[in-house]
């Protein structure tokens, strides 16, 4: 699995709900915080289960690669500047990074380039752990987490060290 397929899994889950997908795209393009907050609530009941179904259809190797890419994306977003703009605790910052990814590549790219564009207090715990749960359900054993990149806040030591060195 490559990064393009990773994002396609997420996009295809959104495409299952065309009205929500249109709302998501509009909210991201206009950076509408209120709309993004509402989407976070609805995602748990609609988009996340659809994403789970998409993940269940993957082979074991593709699911492993999806998880590794998810961990890497979470790691990339683990920066003190983004942490500051989310206005969340260190524990909830994991969930903030997860929803940035769960909203798709366009929002991920926007927030990665311009952390100040993130919607404060936006979070979704279930996206951070969904692929791990699917893996365990599908294969009867827990996934070996954090082999290359941890999703834990402050695990991107390079990014956090730069901030502390200022």
C-alpha cells in the first residue's frame, strides 16, 4: 500500500455518505470551524463504521501498511505548534491529530502547512484506534504498535526539541 491508497481508503469511507462528504469538502475549503465540529460528531456514527468496513476488506499486509502510514501521519503532526493551536491536553492531542487525518488529505495538508488553520478543540478518539481494532478482530491478535513511529504526544522528539531550544 502506498500513500495514495491510504488516502483513498479514507476518501472512499466519506464517499459512502455523499451529503456528509460535500459538507466536509465545503467546510475544509472555507475552514469553517463550526461545520468541522459538527462533522466530528457525525463521523463516529457514519464515516468511521464505513472506514472500518473498508479496512476489513484489506489484506493483512495492506492493513499493516495502512496502520504504519497512519502512525507516520500521526507522528508528522506531533509538533508543539500544532499542539498549541488545538488547545487540547497532551492525551487529547492524539485525538486531534487523528481527526486531521480522518478528515482526509486536503485537511491534513492544510494543517501540516499552516497549523494555525486547525480547528481548536477538534478531536476524534475513535479514528486513532480504529485500524488497530480492525486488525485484532480480523486476525485474532493485537497489532504490534509503534515499530517505526509512535502516535503518543511528544514522540516526535525532533519537532519538540526544536521548540524547547528556542
